[in-house]
C-alpha cells in the first residue's frame, strides 16, 4: 500500500504564518454527508438521457462544483473523505480530552501522536534530528557493502530505497507468508515519467526539486546540482529496468521465487548477505521477486557508480519519505513538486486534516477502535451483510447459467466462489501496538518509531501461517478491496456512508451504489488477474483452454471500448491497464441489477420516486456516484499513465452501455448517441 503524502505546504513562509495556532471549529459531518446523498437536484433534466446519460444524471453537480484549492480532484470519493475526516477529527479530539486515558491506550496513543503533528514549533525545533543519525551514516559511506547496509536500515523505517521489501501471503502457498522483493527506488510515479518525451518538463522540474532539497540538507549549490544529476541518472537506469504499470498486472510473470543462491547468481556483485542481515532476514529461505531484471540492473548500478552518487541518492530518498514531518522548508518544497507540479493542486489541506491522515496512516487501528465505537452502529453492519447476501445469491446464479464456459471450468469457478468470504466494518482483532512508544518528544520521532514498529510487525509474520482475520485497511478508510490470496472482499466502516451506502435511501439507490461496489469487488476474483487464483488463494491454472480464450475475447471488447475514451486532448484511457477495474465495474453493476430484481420479486411493485422507476433510479445512482468527477489536468494525466481505474466519468457510463437492461429502462434505441451495438457488448460474469 502506498503511504499518503502529508504535511506539505506551498510557498516558503513559516508554518506559523500560514496556519493558525489553534484549529478552526470543525464542520458538521452530518451536514457534509447530507450533501453527498443521491439527489435529483444534482441532475440536469434538460438533457436527454439518450443523448448524454452522465450529464443527465449529474449535470447540475458538474455545473455547480469546483475542485477545492487543496484537492487535485473532486469526486464522490473525495467529498466523502472530506466529511469523514471531520468525523475522525471529532474522534481524535475526544481522545485528547480523555486526560485519564491510560498510557498505551488507543486514546493516549492517538491523542499524543496528533498533538505532536500539530506542534509546528516543536517540528522546527527538532529540525533534522529525527533522521539525523541516518543522514550521518549516509554521509560517511565508503563502500558498496556499506551502501546496502544503510539501505537495509532505511527499509526498516519505511524508506524504500533501492527496491521495496514486504511480507505478504505467498501467491502459490497462500496459507503461509512470504518475503517479496519488488522494483522501486524511484522518485517519479512510474517508468514512463523517466523515458517518455511527453514528460520531459516533469523531469526538468523533478531535477530542480531534488537539487533544492539537497541544498536544504546543506549541499552547496554546485554539489546539489551534481547530486541531483546523479540521482536522476540512477533512477533513470532503474526505471528502464522496471516494468510498466500494465505489465505489473500479470501475477504469473510477477511471481519468481528465488533462493539467496539464485539471487547471488542473478546479481553477483550485490552484497546480499549484509543487506539481508540489516533487513532482519539473515537466514532467508527464498524471496518472491516480481521482476528479476530489475535486481540485475540494480546490482550493476551499485558496482559501477561512485559511492558519492549513492550518498546523494540515499539522502534524497530518506528526506523525501520523511518530508511530511520535517521543518517547513522541506515539506513546502515537497508539496510544491509532488502535489502542485505532478497533480496541479494549488494549496495544501489544513494542517489538522493532514495530521489526522498521518494518524490513520501510522497507527490507524488505534484510531479505528475509537472511530467504530463512535460512528459504526450494528444496524449498518446488519443491512450491509444482508445486501452482501443478495449479491452473493445473484453471482452464484450467474455462475450456474454461464453459456460460454465449459462445465469443468464452471464447476471450479463455483468451488472458488463457495470459498469466498466478506469482511464488513472492522476487524475483531485490531492491532494493539504493544511496545510502540508514542511520546511528546517530536512528531518525526513518533513517525519513525511507528514505521519501525510496522516493519517489525510485518517481518514477524514471515514463514508463519497467514492470520485470516487480518485486514489491509484501517476501519475509518473510505475504500474497499478484494484480496486474491485470501479470496475475500473487505469493506471498512469508512466507506459505508452516503453516497455509497445510505440507511435513509430506497433500495434501488443503494443497489445502484454500494451493492454494485460489492459486486465490483466480488468480480475482481474473476477479472483478468483474479481469475488466475483458485479458491484457496493460490496461483493455479484452473481454466480449460477454450474457456480462457472465450474470456480473453470478451475482455478485449472492454479493452477496445475504454481505449477509445479520450480523457485529455490526444490522451486516451489505457484499456489494458484499466481492464481489471472495467471488468469489475461491468460485473458489479450487472450483478447488482439482478440482485435488485430478485429482492423485488414477489412484492408489490414500488411506486416511482421523483418520477423514476426503481430500475431508472438504480442506473441514476451508479451514474451519479461516479459521474460526479472533476480532475485537474496534471492529475488526470498521471491517472491515465499510472492508475488502474478509468476516470470516473467513463466509469459512470462504460458498464451501462453493455447492459440491455439499461437501454430498456431509458428507451435507448439504435441511432441514439448512448446506443452500443449488441455485438460490441461483452457478457462476462
């Protein structure tokens, strides 16, 4: 998972001058959430739905809203996140008010962490102290072995220099945890930013940004320029040896289990022993490597470049990863490049929100305990579980009647789905952070200790059985996911709010929103990546050759459909990169629609609401949920290159154009702009 980038400020004035010492009064979460509900007021009824359905469903919102100055996009997701951060703020402030909270309790940890994040004077006074010892070690590096030793020490405090290391369920033995080595070590978003001419201006800005950061570390102007140039050369070499995002979507080619002896043969000059010792795995049995040529290139770069270049490289990556909790000069410059240059965001978020985000990122389970007690009632979990049941029944029925799959493969698909499970709200076994010190000494020190604790917590799982109740997201998170190795979907409490899930809304609206998202996550188990895992979460080929070819032919329709969507002048959605999400959207909407019909069966026909039938409200709900999307051009360009999701306006419409029920609900016929010919509509799940 990617760490949130927090605490940047624009310009170079002091923090105290930019932000008030005391936080402003919090907004009402309830009032913010009420604005997010499905609403006919967000529609543009002057538009013919057969001409432009997204504008019909969300045109008034699109004409009314503007992207806030502290955001790079404005969507249903980000609007809900903003309302949810107000809930989190109230939760944290309530924890701070518990003066009697016991040391080590969630309230004490959360309150103290947050207080140091708001202590701008303390952050300035601490300076580079929280990472000073690491900077000193880097400054006196004298050999390749010393480089990898320090790089290993940086990994243990959350700095992915050279490459990335992690512990996750083994994709071929999913009941055990494995050690993963994956490509990394870059400061720009992906390989294309280093290699494509269209990103030349971003590279130039990056070079200037790195130089400014090195100058703030004490480099002379000339030395900083030389160091920045060396860093760019190293990262460009690593980028050229890296896979592109679309290539990282193949779980089979990304699974290469190598023993230490095989790693040594791959990159013989790399000091594997000292590095693994610093990582805490001196007796490593094997590592799962996503791209062996990357490690080969890394070994070459380590042994052919002067040590001085690696000093600059490691210093840069250390500061880049800790800029959020360093003095203003560092975090302001960090924001200027990563948020303004790369995403177009003019202003930073208020400090309290960035502080709350860091609490969730670093000790999110402690925050989660307090959050769910305050905001997640049992009734919400009960209604969600009932909706999951409806979706499961509809998906199971789909598998039974698939007409393009042979009986052998269909039986295996049914067996996989029978092993599927859903997690709703929060884990019953949240982390307790035993042994983690959260103190008043400094914000940076708390962040470093939290990251070291997280690394050790993860490392302790290596080689051990996978704990089935562990979650990959904290309870307040506004998101959801499918885990292929666990064959499960996870919906944290944070997303179970309007506009995704609304206890006050009619079923048609909820089925068009949260039920379709549930179906989306379930379908991920059978998309172009998920289909390669069996019911136990292992990479296994359970497909007949004829079924695999039939699947690919249907999926190609989606590649072609989304690849034709022009998001910016001359820049199109990558239909191959976004394929998994597009398959999941199509499956989610179609299964949720069937589940709605099953829930209505045998009951009196509901009366239209606001003049719309349940079927029409279902499609309006989906289109409004995703159609309420605005992007800054820089952020949209980045999304097209690195993001697995198509932009929201295309998600709002794309799956609907493949459903005959959508055309029937709105009277769309051949010749209408919204029409899509039957032979172009894939029917997958």
